C-alpha cells in the first residue's frame, strides 16, 4: 500500500510530465499556431473563428464530464485517467502535423477537441482521487503543490513551443513528439497510483445526475445555485479573454510570436507558483463566496489593464496585465478543483462537481464565439481594439454578485446560530 508521501511523489511527477504535452493545447499556443500556419491561406474571419474554437475547447469539452463520471463507476479511476491521458498525448502530438489548408485546420480542431474531451475526464476524475486521498485540512495545500508544478512545466513548455513555432514548423513538430513521449511514460505510470477507500469508491454509484435534474438540485441547494449563476457570468467573461487577446495582439500590436506566448500563457503560468499558496490559505479559512470576491476583483483588474493596453497601443502594459492575470488565475486553479466542496457532502461530491464542470462547458461553448463575434462587429466600425469591454463588464458583474451572495450567506449563518 502506498504511503501518503509516495502518492504525492507519484502524482507530482505525473502532472509535471503531462504538463509538457498539455502546454501544446493551451489557447495561447494553439491560437498562435493557427495564425502562423493558416493566416496566409484562409480568410481572417475563418482564422479568428478557429482561434475562438481553439481557446474555448478546454472548457466546452467539459460538457462530457457527466459521461466520464458514469463511465468511471465501478472502475479503477487511476487506470482510467491513465488511458485518457495517453490518448490526449497522441492527439496533442498530432496537431503539429496537419496540412496547411482548410481540411488541415478542421483536422487540427478535431484533434484538439478530442484531446480536451479526454482532459475533461481527467480533471473530473482526479477530483475524486484527491478527495479520497487527502484530508480536508491539507487538500488545498496539496492541490496548490500540484498546481505549482504543473504551472511551471506548462509555462516553460509553452514558451519553448512559441519560440520554435517562430523558427519553423519542423522544429515544433519535433518538440511535440518529444513532449508526447515523456507524457506517455507519465500516463502509463499514473495507473499504479493507489486510492484510499478505493473499494468503497468503486462500489459506490457514480453521479446519476442529468441536465434535466439540475433544476431540482438547484432548488434543493439555493446557495449552490447562486454560486453557479455568478460563476457563469464571471466565467463567461474570463473564457472570452484569451481568444480576444490572441486576435487583438496579432492585429493591433507588433508583439513577436514568442512574446505573445509569454503574455497569453508563460507569464500567467510562472506567476501561479508564487501566488497559489496564498489562495490556498484564503480558501482553507473562508467560504468560496468570499474567495471568489477576491478572485473576481483580480480578474477585473487584469482585464482592465489588457483593455487599456490594446486601446492605447501600449505593448508594455500587456506584460503588466499578464502578470495580474496570472495572480488571478492562481485563485481560479484552486477554486476550480475545490470550490464545490463547500456545498456538497461526500455522497454528492461527484454530482456537484459534474454540475460545475458541465456549466463551465456550456459557457466554454458560447463565450469565446460570442467574444469573437463582438470583436468582428467592432472591427466593422474600427473599434476592434475595444472588444475587451465585453469580458471586463461580465467579470465585474459576476464579482459584484459574489459580494451580494457572501453577505446573504453571512446573514444566513447568523440566523442559523440564533436558531
């Protein structure tokens, strides 16, 4: 039987290696790859639409989360994660080998979506493993450790990918192959992870929740319903950002490709290790409503800096905005994996996570396309550089909703104490 320390060591190594190949699926990297490879062959609106799909893929793939929960019932979840990770690695490596034409762009997007669907299964199921393997009082810190390692590896890999895309597609193809081999080894190794209470979890029915049953869950748990509503609005603004940044930086600035990767991927990822532990302590000592107020405020600040940078043509502000965005996303990484636990008990954890992930998928399907459509409209009147007004407004509204809900939650707690 593995000890707590050996489980942590195995997971740390696995997530670090998997981060290498997942970096090639990041919106900033795939957006840059699409622009560099296809801009000369296709219409601008086609490329922009593909960028929207590519940056939204990590999120709308979560629509499959409930399917993964059902498929995992009665199965070894570490083994299933291992298999999904292997398929994800192969699809990621294939992105660089698509022909440069319309069919190649469609093929690239298909591989990207398949890889992201697999990754949605991984993120859904690993929350069960982390809940079973790590006690509540240390879970946020261990999650922060994994997030730190993953972020550092992703940042370095994304920066290397951006530089090699600039050098030529052949160099990028070789890099993707090397990353895939390393990640495949880590994927195979992950199947040997043991899970505390594995027999109990394997025999316990998985989530049987369907989309039609969500309203009943929300009626039964109105606090969670409010959380999901505010998250939908705030999250929609957040999911618009990277696609609009990729398009805006390409059109309105002279930023080099590797610098674009720094702004959209590398710098935010590098910031995470320095901030994630603070966010973990904040969540351990407070309710998720309070946590999301700070998270939303950070996102609003970061997006406002990005908006100002594109509106004024101040390229140096893009790097400031990227650092601010990294600080905010550090909180998002913690809240994503653990936020639903403030509403659910052990028996319904999968249901609550499935709802959270599925609704993220819905906004991931709609928000990037809405953001790019808003941009295309503004471009017609020479105001494309102001397209970030939409995501900034949505994030600010979501943050204000969390302020209201936090106060309501405190009032309810006081009422319960009096009773």
